[in-house]
């Protein structure tokens, strides 16, 4: 998540947002050259052979952002976003689909995709 962006996680009417795994998949695969592949029994989304997101379970998607992006997302949306450690490394932001607005997930996925596609 790029610093300075504003992400809303609650619908404008105040009700909680609900994203399905189908919608999360659609958002990830809408990015150019994105493909879905298995990753240890879980769906992963890749560009140029690099994973930019994983569908962890029915209610969580991980977006592989850089550390500043992860921290920004978690600080801005503590009820929706959480840090994911891989060993001792901060590796991703976990998004709770049942609490996230589609725009938030789309922006996080785009940031993750950009970081992997540009390598």
C-alpha cells in the first residue's frame, strides 16, 4: 500500500463490506498477465512467475507488499489488515475479505502486482 493513499474498508452507509473468494480471485486475475497457480495447496496469483498474492482461506487473502506498504495498510486498517511473517521476515499483508471493501483489496493487489511485475 503506497503511503498517502486513502483506503476505505467500510461501506459509505456504515455497513460492513463482504468480499467473496470469487471476487478476490476476479480482482487478482484482472491485473495484466496475472495467472493462478497452486502454491502448497492454496491458490496463488503470479505475474512474471512471481507470487503477488495468495488466497489463504475462505476469508483471507495475502498481498505481498514491501515492509512499508504492509505497515501502512495495517496501521490504516487494523480491523481488516494484519501483518504476515514468513520466518523472521515481514512478508505480506493479510486482508480479511469479510471486512474489506473491494477497492481496498484492488489497491493492495495492484501495489503487490506492481512490485513483482517490475522486477
